[in-house]
């Protein structure tokens, strides 16, 4: 077969393949358009979702930051004037009253974001500072259900303190024992055991001394162990 013939055959094959492709595209034009359109719509939805998420996240973080700035404002000390340009609050309750609405706003509107879950915890703390125990319990319960084990542990510790304040020692004991079995970086077992021992000081002194002794022996280098040693020394 000479070169010219081979070239002609190649051209024929190319023409046939191109014609077949065009025929297929023509026959499936509707499906092809639908598929292409679907891909474009999906891409647009993903991009829109990312933009909205980033925008909501930025707004939540900004509001949370404002609330934390207020919550971290120092309290006025009797007889000590504030430093030039420094803001202060007269009481923890007054400071909490200023910060709480922002924490609640973030908690209510952005509770699917990490910032929103953190806001639930601090909303609970500020309600506690204002002695609004029912609202505090509601917000802390939400934070205690967080998938973030560290945040959940902090919320549970705060809840246990609230239960002690409101005469529900049995519920506080249950939380402390759960935290002792499931320690986290934010609430190590020794911290929960120390609080449990403090609770037992009035209801079960013998058990309190037993827990303090365990802390003294097992956690000598921690703050909890040192506090336990002081408690035992004071009991002699």
C-alpha cells in the first residue's frame, strides 16, 4: 500500500470518527446540556455555600470577640483608680450583663458553628454571674452536648457547680464521677476529684478525706494534689 493510499485511509477514518461523534452529540444533545448545566449549578452551589459559610463564620467570630473583650474587662478594685484609658466594671454581674446579649446572639444564630457552641458555654457562665440559674442551666446543657469533648467537659463542670448552688448534690456528684472516668485536657480527672471531695466535706467528710489522700499521693505535682495536701494538713 503506497503512502498516498494510507494517507487517504487515515483521513477517511478520522472523518468517520468525527461524524460518529457529531452524530452521538446530536442524538444526545439534550442529555449533554442537562449534564453540563447540572455540573455548573452544583459548582455554583458549592461556591455559594463556601462564601456564605465564611461570611457567617466571620460574623460569628467578630461578635464573639466583642463579647469576650467585655467579659475579660477587669473589675474595679475598691480604692484603686483604673489605669488611664482602661475600662472597668463595678461588679461581675454588671460585666456579665453587658457581655451576655452578644454571647446569646452568637449562640442562637450560629449554633452550628464552633464559635456558636463556645458562645453557649459563655452565655451560661454570664447567666450564672447574673444569678439567672434557669437560663444558665439551659445554655450549659447545650454546651455539654457538644461534640467537642473539651468544651463539653468545661460545661459539665459549670453545671455541677450550678447543681451544688441549687441543692442538687446528687446530680453534681454524678457529673464529677463521669468526668473522673472520662478526663479531658480541659478537665483532668484530678480537677473533678478535687471538686467532688469539696462537695463531700459537708455531706460525707470521711469520703472527702479519702479523696484528698488519693489526690495527695497520686497527683503530687499538680495544683489539685497540692490543694489536697493542704486540706489534709488542715484537718489534723
